[in-house]
């Protein structure tokens, strides 16, 4: 939800509450809901041209975007996803780094080489707390248009394809990653089964399936194969599985494609020798807030805790907001109560729509959002004036429990993916703070380098989806930076939110990072974009500037990840190489077919918003924000320490990647 959308949200809520107070009507109860809408009824893949574009034969090294890019290509009156030329590393020196040493004969030293994922949005599309009903590109300014994604059931397959590609990148180019970072929004709705799915795809341990090498994406009732014990996948959309004539209205039941709800073969992140690749996680707003915006245990929310594990979806699984507006316009005198209301209030929706109309938030062309599968009287059981029997009954599932900070940290820590028992009470939970240190010598003891990663929790103090960092965490960070300076190590930070999306504590964070000469890089997610932001020293000293780099989402287009390599140039400067890679079909199995479909659906979903062929689509970012070599100034004491480390290994990003495909 953008800043503009947040303003609209609070304005509309204020207008509705004011109307309730003034007229004393249309408000009741104290129900709840959430922000996870649905926006596309596209159940099939109409892209027959591109399904083979993604194949990467085992005899050919898997490419990065140095070799080939996936871009919108004009076809008729629209665009299809096609191949474009690779993009080389162009150098950026916005911070003004200046060489001050003679490099001599020493070969440049690669200090670290790792991969970054973010905004993975593993989604339980059957959960009763989805708000598919609210999805609209036009009504309410499109506030809820990202809550549902047509590819959301394919999160495991898409991420698995990125993982398989990451594994091949290591073996194909002769160098293992030191580690992987996952920068939050691992889940879409903060549920136990969603986080377990994420862990299983990354680890390949089969926590849910009980079978290592397989991730169980289904939840609730299962269809187990008696011979293999693997789940063949079922869905439970109750009265919204078929229409009155028996026609399929399940958007995820795609004719001609494998069942996306079946167990997925997932090897996990592996080094080239087959050992697990260490990975560490940050916390995102979608991990600790329902649909990334609301806490279930607060007054302003859509759903309460029990709703997550319950057997009733108040609003169902089909976009219906436009249909509800249409019904209101045709029946203005009919009281209209839908589901459990709005933001926990049992409102007459006539009032909601009247306020929205007056505020200009129901445009004349809103019927373009109509989904022909949706029937309001089916959802309301023919009683639009009585919400007591509304909704879709499904099977309850305790694995859909909402996790909060405590549950997220406990699960990730238990599997070895970050967080610490800071208060020494024998437990790891929210009381410890979701921030911690990663020591390079712990992940690469055979090749220790003066590099340290500090993972921040930007979800301590949230307002809707905006981040916040409290005083206690900032004090911890200051202590860590003091220690890093004393230890003469370079500092890389990771968090979910960028500074721009962290109104609480963001300015203080920037000022703090700009006050240390060994801070060089802040890795972030949240925005779903390729984006590079320089943070120069306010006084112009290149030693005190650092870079902020945003990685795009693995769920929305372009579904990419980063390779980050830190290199000592031996002249008093260092280079941060950023290389993007797409996911490719490694095994050409059902999982890969579905990952290709997922990217195609994500691409088409971006086109719905309009694209004129000028500029970049979705989260692609500008060329300046993609493959780049970012220069930083090295502190003299760290440059001296690095000078003592000899190397005859190539700089992988500059000398190997982009040369073999």
C-alpha cells in the first residue's frame, strides 16, 4: 500500500466513521477482516509463445541478466514476454570514491559472494482470511489491487525455480555462494503453513510433507497417493468451486496444467558439493501483519486470530467489489450487509459506497472490474440484508494459525536461519528483538574476511505496511557499529524496508549509518523494484557514504534475485557488483512448468495496469538500477588489512559471469 493509498485509506475510514456518527445508522458489531484481495479471473495460460523461452539445457550454463534479459516485446496491440540483450555491469561512483593507493601487482580480492532474495510471498490461497472479494483496479483508487495476484498459488514453484537456478549458478560458474539472505515478506498473510512452506523450499527438508525433497503447499484436507504418500492436491472453495451450472469457477484449476496444489519437488539451497547453503532471514510486514497491514489482535483489522484457523471465509474467493457496487446502484433501498463488515465494523455497505462515491472513489468505468464468476446473492445466501449467514464454509485448519513476531522468530531460529536469545531466557521470540549479527567467519571459516552483516527488524513499529525501528534497536545498532569499527570490518546491513518506507526511525538510521566510515551497503526489499539509492555523506566525504540496494520480489514481475560480490580494488576503493538473475527451467518438470506459468501470469498482471512500451514494466527498474558496479571508499586501516590477504582467484562477477553462456 503506497503512501498515496495510505492517505486514501485513512480518509475513507474517517469519512465512513464520521457518517456513522452523524447519522447513527449502518454501524454495528465488532467484526473483523483483512486486506488481501483478488484481481484476476484468468485461470489459464494464454501464452503459448513463451513456455519454452525459459528452458536452460543442462549442457549450457544457466544465464544471468549479463547474458540475456526477459523483457516486454511488442506483439499486435499488446506485449508478450520475450528475450532481450544482456546488460553489462556499468560503474556508478555517486559517492565520489577516490583511489589513494598504488595497486601494484596485487590481483583484486573478492571478499564476499552471496545471493539475495526478498518478498517471496508464500501464499495459502485457500485461507479463510483472504480478501479476494475486495480486489479492484479502479474502486477506491486501486487500494486493494495487489492483495490478490493471479500467480499467488505458484509461490512455491516460482521460488523453487529461483533456488534451482541459484544452485546451478554455483556449479556452472565454479564458485559457491558464501550465504543467502532473505529480506522478509516470506509469507503473504503471516500464517504458520506459509512460513513452513518457505522454509521447506529453501531447506528441502520436508517439514510439512514428512518427505525430504518435497514441499507440501496444500493445507487442510489432503489427497494422498497411497503408493508414494505424496499429496496430489485438493482445494476447498466451498460454494465457489463451481457455478450453478457446474462450470469451474476456481481460478487456480487451470486446464492443461499440473495441479499447483500437489507436493513440489524441492532440493533446497545447496552448494555445489551438495551441502546446504546457509541462509538468513529478515522480518517483513507480511510476516507479522495480516496481509501486511493489520494486526489481528487490534481494534482496526479485518480478522481476529480465530478466523485464521476457522471454517468460514466471510468474503469468499472471487473478486466481488464491483458486483456489490452494481447491486447497490440497482437496489438503493435494499439494506446491504456483506461478510463481517469493514475494518471490524458491521456496516451497511450502502453507507460505505455512498461515502466512496462522494469521495470520487467509484469511477464511472468501475464495471470494467466485474468478474463474471461472482454472484453476490450466492455469497450472501440470498439474504443481502442479513450478514449472519454470509460466506463460504470450508474445512478448518490449525496450521493456518497467525504467527506474530514470536512465531516467526521461533520457527526461523529453530531451523538455523537467524535471530538470537538476547535476554537469555532460553527462548527466542519477539522480546529478543528481530535483529542480529552474521559473522563472516561463521559461514566461511576457511576464508575469513573483514566483513560483517547486521540484520535489522524494520517491522518493530509499523503503520499499515510502513516500517519502523525503535530506540532500543538503534542503540543496539550503534553499539554493533562501534564494535565493527574497533574490529576493523566492513559492514553490510539487511532489512525489509528501505529508509524511504521507514517513517519511524528511518532518518535516524540514515544519520547513524552515515556516521561510520566502514558502512558500505544496506540491502532492502519491500518495494518489489530494482532500485539503487546512494546515501552520500552530508559533508561530502566519500568515506562516510553508503549504498542502499533494493532487490525485486520473487512473486511479482520480474521475479528476480541478486548476486552481490564485494571486491577490494587494491587502490583504496572497493566495488560492489550487483548481478540480477531470472529463474529458469532446470529440470523441465511439472514444478518448472508452473514456475514459467507463474512468471507469465505476473507479467500479464502488470500489463493490466497499462503499459505504453516506454520505460520498464513492473519492478524491472531503470537500467541504472540493475546490473551495476558500485564504488565505495575503503577506510585506510581496513585497506591495509586487506592488502595482507593474497589472492589468485578471479573476480567472479567481472571475469566469469557473462562469459560462458
